[in-house]
């Protein structure tokens, strides 16, 4: 879901921008930035940012604020950890906003709804699964890949819908017709995409996935 700056209150957008950069600064203080000096890791990281930017630009919609596109944020979180995922989202948003010219004021709002919220949900569910669920490959892929990703995109679009209602861009009846029927499709599309990517990465390039540990999920199983 897009958040053009012309459709929302300037004051709220400015507050969101300030809070986003405060979050980004706090994240960068403890993020493992030294890994970006490693050639292989930096190639994977920035390559993932480019792929995510292309994914966000592939969308359909009926209003400037109601464009549907997959997020791919759960993949970043599982691959790089939540701090570097926030950094990656900032870079992706910079590229998308610069190319589409939606207005820089909506940068922070888009970052929180389409980035930070899915990252938080994915990271929270990852921690919960480690504490509460059996440690095996299938739990990792189906719960942290499929389910967490699907839940994340639904949560992001529902929060976006609340913002649309609060800003009088659309009404509840209109959203009930234009948005809510598509949420199951978004859930399964995001879940399938993320699950397939994580399955391939864990099988072929497990060293690229910081959240996957052979000793936890594979050895002695």
C-alpha cells in the first residue's frame, strides 16, 4: 500500500519521518555494519535490496493509496536480522520514492507500515517459535517462512486501511469492497513467495540466512 504525501496530514507525516530516522539511527548503533565490508555478504545484501525494490514497484491498484504489491520483508528479516532489515528497507524506500516521486514526506509512514511492522512481527514470531515450537526444518520453513510472512502482509495492509479511514481517503464500505476480499490472496501469495525463497536459501545457501542454525534445526533430528 502506498502513502502519497498529498493525501495525508503534513504534521503526521513529519512526525512519522522524525520517528523513522530516530529508529534508523538507534538501529545503526547496534547493527552489525562490519559485515557490509565482507564482499560476499555485501553483494547478497545489496542484491536483495535491488530485488525488493523491483518487487515493490510491481503493483496494481485502484487509488494512489491502495496499490497492492508483495512485501518480501520477512525474507530480509530472516536472512539478515531485524536491524539490517530496517536498513535495507530504508535503502529500498529511498530508491522507490526517488523513482516514483510520491513525495519524500511519506517516507517515514511507508517505512513504519510496510517495513518496520512486518519486521517486528517476523522477528517476534521467530523468537516465539524458538521458545515454544519443535526445532526442525519444517517448523522453520512453514512457520517462520510461510505463516509469519503471510501474517505480516495482512497486518501491514490492515494498518494501512486504518490510516485510510482516519484520513478520510476512503470509507469502511468502500474498503470492504476494494481491500478486505483480497487479503486472503495477499496472505497466500506472500506466504508462498517467502516460503519458497527461504526453502531454497536454507537448502542451497544456508550461510546467507542468519536465523537458520544447523545445530538447532537439523543436527540430531
